C-alpha cells in the first residue's frame, strides 16, 4: 500500500490518513499545504495555523516564486526553490504530498506538484479531493505547527516542462505543440473580464476548463473520463502539449490530468495570459469582443 504514494500522482485521503496514524510523516514523507486565496476572501496562512493535516507544513506560493517578475507566481530560480523546500524538510529522497483547502477540492496543489516536477522531483503527489474532503471524511486535523528538520534539496530545472513567451509566439505559426487553456469558457472567448484584464486566448488554443476534470465531490475524475474529455476536444495525448491559463496555476490541472493518463511531459506556459496580454501583438489575442484601441 505504501507504494501507492511513490508510483502515482494522486494519493487518497485514506492512504495519507494511515501514514499520519502510523507516524510516517517525517524526513521520508512531507505533507505541504499549498493553499492560496485572494487576500480579501480568505487568509491561507491563518487558516493553516488554525487547522491542517497533522505534520503538514505551509508551502507559501507567495514566497516560493520569482519576486522580480511583474507576473504572478512565476517559477523561482533553482537555488531559491531548493533553499525554500529544504527549509520545509524536503530532500531529493522525500515523498511530497501537496493539498489545498479550496472549495472546489483542488486548486493550487497541482501548481505545487508541477513546480516540484519542474525542478526534477519525481516523488510528489496530490491529495485527491483536497482538504475539503479530508475534513468531510473525518480524518484528523490539528492546530499544532510542526518544525521540520531542514534538509538539502538539489534542484535542476527541466526546461522541457516550461514554455516561455518566445516559444509560445513561435508556436502560433509553427504549431509544434498543442495548446490547452484551462480558464472558464467566458474568459477564453473574451466575453468576460479575466481578473481585471481584457480576456481572450492564444491563437490555436483549445479550451478545457480545469474543473472539467473534477467530480462533483472535488475528486479527480477517472482516467477513462479524463481521456474522453481530451478526445472530445481533439487533443492528442500522443503529441506535444502545453497548458496555459491566467497565471500558470490551473494550467497545472491540465498537466496533472494528462499525467494520470500516462502523459508525463506536458509543459506549462508559466506566464500564461497575464504575460501574453501584456506582451503579445493585438492580432495574437483572439477574442469575440471588439477591443478598445487604448
């Protein structure tokens, strides 16, 4: 049963609960709460202090990012990531389980999962159903904040899993890889604002809203259901694929869904629409709404 966590991108609440009860959370297994919410809505760090999975540490996506970038949540440097997760007790031999407390079930956890994979860590899993279902199923929670023993983590960025603005621009004409946009349909089509930005999408992109892969309970859908979702949108998982969204977060849900189907090489456009909107020429922003010239 222990192998489930090492061989799969998802672990169940039952599996993790057993690990917690057996005292396995430590240097070999680290649990990270990767929750983030808009500041005016919820306070992720405060909620963590009040209630979290026993033995978990808080993975602060505001701290583990490139703070010099004008775009949200861009990947930090190798040294920044290595230092940050090392202070959370994560070494290259640690199995990492990430979760978040979003009401949809899983929102930011796949971003943390992808970050670890982008920096060369393979033994990382997402808690299926998230904290919402952990609590619903009656698993233990605590307000006690543990102090993990620092570890040494060596990070090496796998550039095949990250796409830059320049690569995305080139792909508009070369079409070397498929592009899937995980935002809601209205934002993809350009009919509603995207968190304050005029919306639309990259030419040639296909829209699969990230919540399509989640069940009503907030768990990942079955592999067969996920495969059918991709097929219905004519996305070929045997060919190169890049995911995008608003700021590189829900795009990671696309990467996770494809990973569950056996495709482990989905890249994420880290800057996503936040960067594309500000840098791409007007004719590279596809929208059903006529844009202002301002």
